[in-house]
C-alpha cells in the first residue's frame, strides 16, 4: 500500500495507527495532530450526511443518526471531490442496517431526500410555453404519438410507506402522528425554478409520467396507466407537469 493509500485508510479507521513519517513543523506530536484531523474529517462527512438527510436524522434522533453515519463513513469513504455527491447510496446502507429495522420506512425517506438533492443540482432546462403545448395538443390526429421531454430534475419514487406524508410532516405540513404508516405512496420530485417540490401522486399518474419520462408516446403512456388504474385521466398529470415547467421539449409524430 502506498503512502497516500495508507494515510487515507488510517484517516477513517480509528484502529489504525498514525501513518509513519509524519511530522509537525512546530514540533507537536504527529499522532495527536493526526487524531484531531481524523476527528475533523469524520465529523465533516457526518455533517454532510445530516445536511443531505435532515428528515432521516429527525426520525431517529441525533445520537442514532450520528452513530449510523459514523459506520457508513468508515465503510464508504468519499469517491468524489464533490461533497454533494457523498452519501448517494446511504439509503441502501440504511435498508441493510439491522438497528434501523424497527423503522421500516427510513430507507425510503432517505431515497426521497436523495432525489431532492439530485433535483436541486440537476441541469437547467427551459420549459415549453403553455400555449405551444396547447397548440400541439389541439391536433387530435397527432396527439397519440406525441412524445415529451421532461425536466432533468424530475424523478419518481414508489414506496410501500407514506414517504411524502412523512417528509411533509417534518416540514410542518401535517401531523406525523396521524399518518397511516402502512399506506404506500408514489412521489414525484422536480425542481420548479429554484424550489425542489415533492408531490404525492396516485399509481396511474406515476405510471403515466414514468412512461413519458422514458420517451414513450402519449397514447402508450396513457394505456399503461389505464392498465393500472381504469379510472386514470391524463389531464391532471399533464396539467401538473405544465404548471411546474416540467415539459421541456415536444416531439410530434411525423409521417415519413
């Protein structure tokens, strides 16, 4: 193991000794200074996770969260210089973390929070003007084959738990104690302007938007949604996407 790798390994493993050949210009004990640096690095990475997963931290309490995050940091050191990338797989770690098994919705809340971080840092894209969308959709002969490009920040999450309600309750919107924890929810996450928004949508809408996101024609997306929910109507989903500037390009079908 080279010097850099030895230093990095010792930095996040308190059982490893201070790397050899370190010295301090002021004559201080290298081992003591290294221990301080180690604690600072560990603390900064835990703080970064706490910043990215605030509701997860609130759900389990600071002591539990920091203990869990400490184990994650020691097992999964950063692989990127971008701190906002750190913790991208924290939800998977939580899902496999035995002490968190008593909070079965915790991993999905973490997934929702990660999608919000990704949405915030997603690329910008200009929305199609509502009047342009209305003009295209006024042509019924071409409407079925219309394809849409959706905003880069948009993502979907299905959970067996009420993740949107739990997240919203920790923003001061609703009483978390009144939430039915066995109720599944579909979440739509997207950035509107500078604000990342989270919506609870039904299964049909989730399937419809998922299909549109995969560049399937409007008719195919609606048929897939109807197979899940026979009462599905595409208009509310399209209205939501339009109102949030989430449609960024139109690809009408053209005959060749």
